[in-house]
């Protein structure tokens, strides 16, 4: 009995300390997405180039959906990664040009290169709300059935690609086999 | 010119005090938003105020939609305005926000399986603390009561000692 009354509070304290210690390393800026394992929201919009685009135009394979804007500096940081991915044909990338002006978006793509199969123009941010976007850049991993499987907030560089996206993609491929 | 030299006449001093008073009494700008939404009724306008006060801006972490000038907050206010005009109820609008931004959007999270610990965790800690406090004070009470009572053998021994001394 005497031992229990000593060790029980100590164990309780250690458990709480561990929980709070872990909490110190959580990023409060990374909100969990509500759309994981849900289909991409329906849209009927135009691309930056002015062509009509709907869900039917999305790739029928695993692809990335990258939310970007010409005003967004971190987007420029992650841009080389998307250029490499599209150049070596690793994965198709679809852009969402979020709260931007199409003229600025077009000249941004011209200057820096265009890694996107196409960029959906979301000038007023309404499609972004359906996605649960709260600021560029954000990147979604979408499977062949058009279901969102993973979300990464902020810059997707080669490290994030290798450590987060490659395992997630491998998991999706194993699943469909 | 230093500050002290500007107070050299009572008139300049009075002017300074007047300016200071005007500055202090000026109404602080409470609402950071500048957009002007039009409503059909006062009730709709009040609901808009209430909702954008109670919903949290997902981008700027610790401001509500009213106080935030962030891009997404502006868009969400516009959506709230649209939904109110379309005749959606407050709980429908809150559900719309929840489906997209999750519990984070609420300053007062909904009572769900995932938020049970958040709501009742403090109560559990209070109960544990309370139980511990009661257990400790009971134990202390028991030991305190025990000491003055002597059994018959001890009483006889005490009498013997007292007699011998007396």
C-alpha cells in the first residue's frame, strides 16, 4: 500500500511530463486537414490561361495539387522542386493559383518556368475555402480516384519530398496493388 | 529645442495638456476590418458580427475573423455574409466552417470524441487532486486521534509511575 501511494503519483507526474514535453515540439501553425480521405471538392473554374476546367480534367493517377501565388515568396523557394518533379516525370503537378491576378501569374510562370499540367485560377479564394486552404503554399497528395490523402503546409523542398511524400506515395501504390 | 523649454509659458503648457487629453480620449479602433457588407435586417447584421467574432482566423492563429485583415479571414467574412443572405442558420454556417477548417476554427471547440479530454481533462485533474487531498487529511486525522488513548495496561503503568514519584 505504502509503495503504491508513492509510485502512483510519480508515474502520473511522469506521464503528464511526457505528454507536455511532446507538446513542446508540435507546430501550432500546422492545422490538421479536414479533407484527408475525402474526395477533392467539386469545381468548375478556368485555368490561368483561360480554359474551362473541372474535376474531369484532373489526372487519373496519383498527383500533387500545389497552391501557389505570384506574390508568395516561399512558393519561389519550393519552385525548383516542382520543376524537377515535372521535368523527370516523377508525378504530375496541378496548380491552384490562389488569390492572384492572372496577368501576374502568367508572367511569374514565364519568368520562373511552369511545372504545372495546368493551374486552376482561384482569384477570389472560394475554391481555397473548399480545400481548407489558409495561405499559399500548400500541397496536397491526391490519389487516382481523386481522393485527398495527404497535405503539407508551407514549403515542399527536396527534404520534405523525400521524407514525407515518397513514403506516402509508396503507401498509396502498395494499397492499390 | 528640449521639452522643458517649451513649457516656459502657462499657455504652451495648457496647450500640451489639451493635446494629450485629446489623444488619450480618442476612441480606439476596435474593428480592423474595413469591408462594408450590406444586410437586409439588423438581426442579420448582428449575426454576422457574432459569427465573425466567435470564429477564429485559420491563418493568423490568435485573432478572430473580425479582427484579422489576413486574406483568408476576408474571404471567410465574405462567405459568412453570403450564407446569412442565403438564409442559412448559425449552426449551418458553423458546420460549413467545421467541414473545411476543423475544430481550430472555433474558439469554443465542439463536444466530440476528439475534444472530450480537452473539455473534461481539467475536471479529471481536479478530482485526482481532490481525492489525494481528502486521503492525506484523513490519514493525518487518524494518527492525530490515536495518540492520547491509552489501554488498561498502559494506564496502570502510568499510575505506578505517578505513585512512585509522588
